[in-house]
């Protein structure tokens, strides 16, 4: 099971794996072994998701989500990396963000802002060359 959150777990049977040759360093080993890992999860066809979870994931990620890993020279380590990346993407999409409530700036923050603007203007005014006509 891929545990995404307390309320969401995905059986490994719902994940599709693809392996291919990875680019980059590795010499003869990289030329002969399929170390690049791609894991795909079909959100639309999943039976392990609840209706609200499915709707939220479809809105944020689309019908299918994938994660790729080719960082390591070992397919086993790349599998673990790809699973972690998939879990992170699903967890962030399932997270319900608290709506922002608009607030007014405090009087102290307004005073600080105006004071910093006044100081900045004074600094710039002092940098100007003195008028020769005066």
C-alpha cells in the first residue's frame, strides 16, 4: 500500500510501472540496465479513492499523474524515489488550504510603512546635487 495521508491509501496494484534506460553517467552499466523509473496512477479509474478525493485530484492533477526518477544508478532506489515523488504530489493536491481572510493593516504597520518611505525619500533627496542658483 502507498499511504498518502491518514484517509488515503492506494494499493500497489493500481500503479503502473515503466522502466527505461537512464541517461547520464554510469558507463557500461547505464547502457545495459533499465534504471529510469516512471510510475503512473490512473486517478479517474481508481477504486481506492473516495468521490471527494477523486474530484479534488482530478481538478488539481488531471486524469493521470506520473512521477519519474532517474537520479540513482540503481533501479531499486529510483523506484523508492518515484514512489516518494508520487506520494508528495498526491498529498499536496489532497491538502485543503484554509481560505484567506482579508484583514486591514494595523495603525502601527501603517506608521512604520510611511516612516520608512519618508526616510528613503530623505536619503534620495540628500544624494541630489545642490542647486548652483541658490
